């Protein structure tokens, strides 16, 4: 699979590294390029823009907060340039109102949106054992 990663903090970098180890083609973008070096050494392609990270089958973002996500995705016009059929997985914890807004914007541009905030620490991410929010159906008796 052709995967892009936007923002390579400790969590995003660990997830991108695991994708490389699994044999995926990985493109990485980060505002500070120094965070891309270790992944480039592992075989990732370092790209110059978020649009290039959104060029494949799927893109994962782990931006710091609502403002960073809004700046890159909405104000930066990223969704306008995304290929139809791309799946964007947002792994950052954001406010519900922004998640709803993003789902609508993605749909308008033919891009699938998955809100998948993760729970864990960088060492857990590196081990490939991050947990997400789990919703269980309960049967009433």
C-alpha cells in the first residue's frame, strides 16, 4: 500500500517506521525536516508538501491539535488537491465539532475520513500496540 504520513513526532514517526517494516511504500512530511531523517534512512520518501503525502492510497496525520489540523488541512487547501478515493486517517485527538466539520469537508472532496485517535506512548507505538477508543454494543435485557 502507498501510505503518507503528516507530522512525525514520536508517535507518528513510530507508526511510519512500522509501516515501512511491514513493506509499505511510505512518504513522510514534517514541518521540520530533521524529523524525517531516521525514516528516510529506513526507506521512506521525504516529500516537500503535505499534498505529496496525500498522493497515495491512504494518509495518516498526527498533528498536534485542532489549530494545526485546521491550518494544514483546511486553510492549506490540502483536501482540494487530494486524489479521489484517498483514505485519510486522523490519529490526533481533536474536538468533536472539528471532527464533524472535517468529515463533511472530506466528503465534499471525495476523500474518506476516519477519526481514529490513539491512546498510548511512543514506546507502545514503536511496538505496534497502540490502542484506540473502543465502543462496545451492550444488549439490554
